[in-house]
C-alpha cells in the first residue's frame, strides 16, 4: 500500500489555489436539505476502519444535548434554510442519553428524521425502545433508521466490527421490522465486490430476514467507498465542473452542514462536511449564519468521494 505520507504531496494546501496554481473549486450552500448532528463519538464498539475513530473511550466529540439541538432548530427557522431533514450520526447515537428527546425535538417541528445506528445494545435498551415506539406512533412515516451492515456476510462484517456483531445487529433490525419502522442500510464497497454483486448479496440478506429494504435503491442501500487517504487524487479546480459535466449543487456541502460539540468547547460548532469532523479548516463557526459561506474543496475526500465518487449521506 502506498505510504499515506507520500500521497498528494504539495496538494490541498491553499484554500484558494491548487498546487498547480489553478483556482480551486468552491461550493455554495445552494440547496440546504439536511442538518446533521453528531451526537458524540462514543460508541459501544470499535470498528477496524471507522473514519471518525469512534470507540467506547473516544469522546473527542462529546454528547450534544437536546437544548443545543433545539437552539439550532430555532436558527434554521430564523435563517429560513428550507431544510426538510434532520439527521443524527455518531459514534453510536443511542449512546447519548438524550437521543429520544433530540429526535422528538426535530419531529415535533415537522422534519423528517434520519438516525444512523448499528442497532445493537444501545438502541435495544428498554428506555430507547420505549421512546422509539412512542415516536413511531406519534409521527408515523417521519423516522428512518439507517443500519450499519458493512457486509451481508457474517465473517466480513464481523471482521470490521467484532465477533458476533452482525448477529446482534440482526436482532435489532428484527425488532425494528416487527414494530413497523422504516429501515435503510449503510454498507461498504471495500470487499472487491462489484456494485451489482453487492446489491444482489444485500437483496438476498434482506429476503432471508424479511427486511423491507430495497437493495437496488442507492438511498436505501448506501454503499460507501473506502476512505483511504493514501490514494493519489486530483485537486478540483473551477474548470472541473465543465470537464466532468457536474454541477457544484450535486456536492454534499451544497445541501448539508453538521453540528458537533468538541470536548472542552463551551458551544457546538458547525462543520461543512460530515466526513471531516477533525479538520479545522472545515469548521465554519458556531452559528448557521456563519456556516452559510462557500466551502473550498481543499481535502482529498472532496475529490474522491463528493466530486468524483458522488458520495452522499442524505436519505
């Protein structure tokens, strides 16, 4: 494997120009659709390739509170973003003791809600199950849980998440199925399967367990590429939009922002991208108003996932 220190040497340094001196592409918040909240980086498991390094001990991003979520929901109304969806990611969101309260704060204002979860023990605690059932009954059709299933084969999934992990996730998914929740799946495309083979495998997995999830719909079975920073990628210039026949409006930071709270910080901050929680240059300020500024595509992930790979975390 290429040494990560040798990849992209001299690139992604200046927010305004590339290493070749060409104007770097930027993206405006042109069509805000989703406001993400990172509920904290603590997780009940430690995956082999977690992009955010979540674990039972990593609290670099601390638990955000329901009151802090409400404050940003107020700002959404003040700034008139027109967001349709509030999404929660982690860590494992159901580790946060205020997860049900935060979800309800969004649902009661009419937003669709997306929760990313491994559907394991934190979600299956009695308090969380009771809360989810109440929200499902009160706000039918407004809540989607996207379950992390790295691979439909137990050996490959468990290689990432630990022995017995898939069986525990299946039990959580069966509970969601039996109680009428809408589920989606987040998988990974790092196992040398073709897209068609992966989707066929997930389709068989869903059929085996009676899960009503469309394996062919990229929004319901999302296959994420490997986040390998050792790969050489091109910088994205302003000319690339025409060369690639792609609009900047299709890039993730044109339609979303993410709120995080760093350990030791007095207030949460707003980031340009869900994929770059530890990159200070993508922290836009503490308020949504500050976060309305354009984003320079000044990271390898911007090129590999969003412009060239079409990455998206929206439902």
